[in-house]
């Protein structure tokens, strides 16, 4: 989907996603002491970015949807935190090197060659000792899980991401995690996500 398509999806008054942070983002980062600047890539309506700001991070929220970022600013104002929003196409956006203490990438799905470039720039953007965290729909999800993109060309495994980050960082965790979701019939289903956490050397 392009920026215009996402703008249309986000245009309603209600949040497309709930205001609480993603469960894995909260689990992995709740114990991480804020250390200056963080960036949330593909921030959408800002639920993770605002949560980070509430914890004391100075957060840049980057997304190509102007509508989503406006909702992120509204959510930040409601929560009484500051959020710096950046409207940009992540396949083109180039952050300054060694800028952030934390880079978060949650459910960004692009063709692998493009995503690999984004991931490499993300690693460059983290200063030594800083944290990289990625959560996304796992490549195994279409066959063994529920929901999410069905196109295998935009899905990945945790090991793919870990392999790309290993030259830059120490991999602390890389694997498939399960997430309970509600099916279209209201039944309980399970989604499979890829999760990678690393520390920049």
C-alpha cells in the first residue's frame, strides 16, 4: 500500500489500532532505561512512540502517512507528552548516524531488498550500546498463523533480520513469538510474529 492508501485507511475518527503499545514492544522495552533519543520507524498512529515518550524518551515518529502522524500528534497531546513527527518514505529517509539510543521497527513490511536497506540504515542510526528492536509478521504466519500480509515477498524470518544486523550488533534475541488474536468469527486464533532485539557495538 502507498501513502495515499494508508491515509485513506487512517482517515476515520477512531484509531485503526488501539492506543496501547504492542505487547512485545512493551515486554521488551519496559525495563530499558531511557537514554536520550529514540525513533519509531513506520510509527503509524503513534501508539508505540507515545508509550516511549511517556517513559522518558525523546521520540521521533517517522511514517509516510500524514493522516496517521496527525493522529499520533493528537494522541501525544492527549497523553501530555511531546512527539516529533517526520513524514517520510522509509525507503528514502536517511537518519544521521549514531543518533539514537533506540530504534524501533514494528510491523514494517516491504519487499526484502528495500527492507534490508531500511534495516541497515536503522543499525547505522543507533549509537554504540543502543538498542534495535524489530517486531513483524513472521514468514511462517500465512501457513501456520492467522492474519497479516499474505504476500511472502514482504514477510521475513527473525533469522533473516538477525543475519543482517550481526555485522553491526550483538543479537540478544531472535525468534518466532505467538500473539493471540480474534478471528473473523470472533474465535481465538494465533498469529506468528518475528522478533529481534540487538545492541549496537
